[in-house]
C-alpha cells in the first residue's frame, strides 16, 4: 500500500467517526416471486430481520416502516432483502425513502400533525 492509499484509508476512517445522523423514514415491502399466492411466511422472515434490528418500525398490511439513521436503515433493508435472496428466491423490493436531516421521530410526528390539522378543521 503506498502513501496515497494510506491517506485515503485514514480520511475514510476519520469520516466514519464524524458521521452525522441523517433521519430516514423507509416504507418497505419485500417478497419473493414464484412461490404461490400466500406470502405471509416469507414476509414474516423479512419482518423478523427488521424487528431484530432495534430500529423503530411498524408493520402494516402492505408495508413495514423503518426509521433511523440513513446508513442503519439501508443496512437493514439490505439484510432483510438478503434473507430471501440468499435462499435463491427472486426477490422484489418496493422502497420509498423520506430523508430529512435535522429531524427525528417522523414516524410518529407525521400522523400526529395530520390528526392535529383534522381536529382544527372540525372545530371551525
């Protein structure tokens, strides 16, 4: 390894320590193709990985939402995808991201704000 490689490696290591939290809210659906009509068992494998991640998450009928730092959310998306893909399944992924630096708790705050607006409009 020459000095340029060492400098590049060291600056990369320093950047890892200076990482700034970037709030990311993900809506995620992962499922295999070609396995029949009922996908619940496969989806449960995916959701288990997401829940074990420790990131804030909620599972609904069509998507699971995950909130956390961008890098952590994307690592969970990859791990959850690979739980099926590594078994040889053709795996479809639908992913929508809301990246909002400087914010937290958007999974709870967004619906609460809509509820507040609706409550005000019914009082008028």
